[in-house]
């Protein structure tokens, strides 16, 4: 018996006797007719010594092969198809490792939830062949998904142990793009806590160049597209930063930041962007929205700079400036933002770029919006 199975069954009391003919559900499997049934193995329980003797090995389909069948329900992930089978929803719980000191979910946690439900959506649709939602047609053509733009808007942050329902769906975006949207709700109350939208394209895994969507891949994914919908919301273009008030240098990707597409995962960029935000803003304000425009890949050997510039405020009304350690930050913007009668937000423009001795290359342009805490 392998050590993994030994650890799984170490809690079995040696004096216990399993002689019941009824089926008994356990955390690690089920007991039926004195047999312990696992996902891959079937064991026989010796009632006198409670030892485990392997009696047979059952063939189990590989996970990726098994998911090439369309599913209405995704029981293992507590998910299900919605919107006539073209959308997907999943129930998740915010874990202690996903919250900050304030017990609220971090932006990294939220971005990870979006990424995971996007993949599981394709999985239940029967389209996943390998990797991050790669379909059989994409696998055949050496194609992978890449995110070109993502925007997340937070109305209220999920908290530790809160049970959420994440819904997601697809739309076509131009000739060679896909738009992926989400809502995050409290499962009990139905309150919408966050919304997100993103644009995805395909890249050749070998050449690392953007690719058109082959006809066979279009045939695979187009049945799951909802009708295009214009929301009337035009996002302001993110300009390149020629200079920035706040700069954080010498950021190094970790090997754990590299995903199965062999580059830094897009979720990690949000952390680097926030590294350049002044500490006072982090203490007094809450991130209410983030937009990332991805310009190029980032590898593990590169060194990154995080640049951050506060956007200009056209008018700052006469208010009583509050006192903060370190003085008034951002030329008086923060006291205006934190005034009790203010409904305004504060926004920053961001740039992640490589640190080069001759030339720096853009990796991500971004924008963040902040509002006072508890508002």
C-alpha cells in the first residue's frame, strides 16, 4: 500500500469492526459489504485487525478524457450548467488562506475564482482537452488561451467563510476574440458582490504569436456563445506612463508564479501593481475596481518595475484636511477623498515593465480605483 493510502486510513481505530452490510459513507470513500471503495482502488477491510488489503484495481478514465463529455451538473466542483446549458455557475467558500488582515477576500483570490470558474465552464461543456481550457481543436493546432484585457468591479468584498455563487458565460468579441463575463453573488442573499469582464485571444504555444481562431475551434466553442450585447459603457483608454510618482523596482517572478502556459500567470500582475500604491492609501481606502491590459508575456528570468501615477482631480472643494502620519499625501487628494461628505473616488494609472539597461518593455498597463473604507 502506498504512503498516501496509509495516511488516508491512519485514523481508522484498530479495534473497529466493519461487518455491516449497509453502505457507509466516509470522508475518503465509502464502505459497502466490507469493501472500502475509493476513486482508483478497492480495498477489503479485515474486521479482526482493521488492516487494509488491496484486492483489485479499477480502471479510471483520466480526468481530461472524462471531461470531453458535456455535463449538466459538475458535482465534484459544486457547479452546474445554466442559461440553457451555455452558461455555468459554481458554489465556492472563501477560505482563510484567501483573505487579508481585514478578513476580506483579496483581489488575488477574486481573480483566481474568475480564472477557475472560466476553466470549469469549458470543462462541463465537454470542451477541455488539456491545459487552461484548451479544446481538442486548440490542442491539435498548438493553441492556448491568453487574456488581453480584464476589468473587475467590486461592490462589496466577500469575507472569510462566506459562501458564494459565481456565474460565468461567453460571448464572441470581434472575429478572433472571446468575451468572458462573471458575476459573484452571496449564495444566501443573492446580493451581487462583484462583476467582471475580460477579453481572450489565442496564441500559438510554439511561436508565442497571436493566432486567428481556426474553423474547427470556432465550431467547438460557438454553440456556447450568448448573443453579443452592448452595455454602453466605454472604458477610458489607458495611456502609457512616461513618468510616475511612485516606482517599485527589482520585482522578481518566482517559479511558483509560472503557470502551465510557461509564463507568469495573469493573476500575479495585480499584486505587482499594488506594490507601488502608497501605504496610506492601502490603509485608508479599498480597491473598488481594477483594469489590466496585457501587452506581452513575462518569464521567470525577468526583472520588473511597477510604476504608479495618481490621476489628476479636476476640482478639489474646500474641506477641512484631516491629519495623517507622514503629512498630506498625494497633494491633498486623500483628505478630499476621505471627507465625510465626499462620494468621489481616487484612481491611479499603472505600468508594469521590464527593467532594461537600454530599453524597458511594457508588460501590463493598468488602472485602479479606490474608495474610502466602510462606504
